[in-house]
C-alpha cells in the first residue's frame, strides 16, 4: 500500500562525479514496509508545488526505518539536483512503496543484469537474498563504461563473502584491457550480454535453470530481454524494470 511519509537525510556520499548515494531515516517511527526491488515517489519542491520523481530503493534494511537511494546527477535534472544540494538533516517527503519488480520464486537460481544506476533495485534484491541465506546460486552482471567510474566493489565483495552461492562480474564496455589488478577476477571486458555468455560457458551453466532480473535504460533493458529470449529462455523467467 502506498503511503505518504517523510524522511531525514542521514548521510550522502559522492561515489563519483555523477553518482550520489543517500541514506535516509524515516520520521515519526514510520515503518517502510517494502519489498526489495520496489521504488519510492519523491516529492520534489518547485515553484510552490511538489513534483513527483521515482527512485528505486537501493538497499534492503530489515528494520524498515531507513533506506538508501542511488542517483545519477543529470544536467538540469529536477530530482537529481535537488538531492545533490540536499543537506544532512534536511527532510524530504515521499510516497510508497510501489512497483512489481520484486523477487519471485524463492527456490530458483537467479541472474541479475544491470547497467549504470539500474543497479539500485538489484542491489536491494541481492542484499535481501544474502539476509535470507539464499541457498541457490545467484549472479550479478553489472555494466558500466569505465573502470574509473567504478563504485560498490568492496560492498559486493563483502556480500560474496557472506554467501558462497553469490558471484558477480563488473563489465566494462569501453575499456580496452584490464591491467594488473588484485580485483581482476571480478572484472570483464564487453557488454553485459557478452560477459554473461562467457561466464556461463566457463562454468558450464544451463540458461533455463535461472530466473533473470534486468534493470537499466529502456533501450538497454529491451535489448537484454530480447537477447535472453534469443537464447531460448522462457519469457516467464524474465523480469525487468526500465527507467
């Protein structure tokens, strides 16, 4: 059920020049009863009115009193510039949760495909599976252009350490090579679909043994969905969110 509530900004981290990570605490003991993968509606003030902007919850917090947002700063973007300039301790109005992009079969192995800040709802899903001690394999393939833009590497390494069934690859679509790096086993070159195929081939995995969760821009999400279908993966095993 969608409810109106307010939350105070507790922490703000600039992950790189374009990405900010925000942590909020709900006010008045409000419990945000959400499922991993859902989004919130932020009420952004502008010219004596409040305009809606949608943001996926980028965390799974079992206490339901805090949540994180992962936001890309867009030139002249109303929402992103509002949050860029929001100060610690300031309050924002929200409504939510909403959305049906949530985890489905709890006993099926899973593959998560994300590009850019499409990682937000998928990060929450993976954290939920870690919390639940998920006993099936689950893999993340996350696409970004350049290594210099990388963030959350240590966070996903820590999640991997908490559950041996989890593994991930960060796919750099515009890099020419991966030089000597202690984390190179977590990296791959190329787009997400190429990295997925290489990984499955190396591990001798069967595509139809998994559910697939996709999040990214409309164009990329459609492309990845069609790619999975071309591998003869059942449409009923593919779930997605576009932004």
